């Protein structure tokens, strides 16, 4: 997978706990432990890639699958009707804290800055 100290790699492998809302062979989605909205889910690839910048054209299917999964998760969590926000922070100055690519899905009420 990825670095032994990457918390998202540990969650993806099942070695660290998370409140998962979706999982398949390539993607895991789980509730953020520091939510910025009533619903705050992180969608991650199981394969370790630090930032969006590091993806290659051959990763288009995975990225597309992740994007198409977001509305499905939003519907499952009941936030579609009121609206939701999707955020990708890329790099330290953009606010990325965990350097394992992830997409924030936020909704269900007031959303803080991510």
C-alpha cells in the first residue's frame, strides 16, 4: 500500500479503525474524525498517492470512479437535497494535512473552511 505511518493507508488496510460508509477493492470512504460539517466524509484510494499532482493519465478510471461515488454517498447520507460540498486540498499551503490523496464530502448544515 503505502508508508507504514500513513493513517489513511492503515485505515484502507483495516489496521486502524474508521467509521466506514463505503468500501470496495480500490476505494474507502469514512467519516472524518475532525468534522467541519454535520456530515464530513473522506473518500480515499486504497493505493497510496500523496497528492492529486502525482496522478497520471492511467489513473483516470480510479479518479473518475471516486468522483462518481460522491453523489451516491451523499444520497445514502441524506445530504443531496440540501446540497453538499466537495473539496480536494493539494499540498501544505492548500491545507492538506494527511499526504494521502483524499476528497472531502461535506454537507448536512453549516460547513466550516476545509
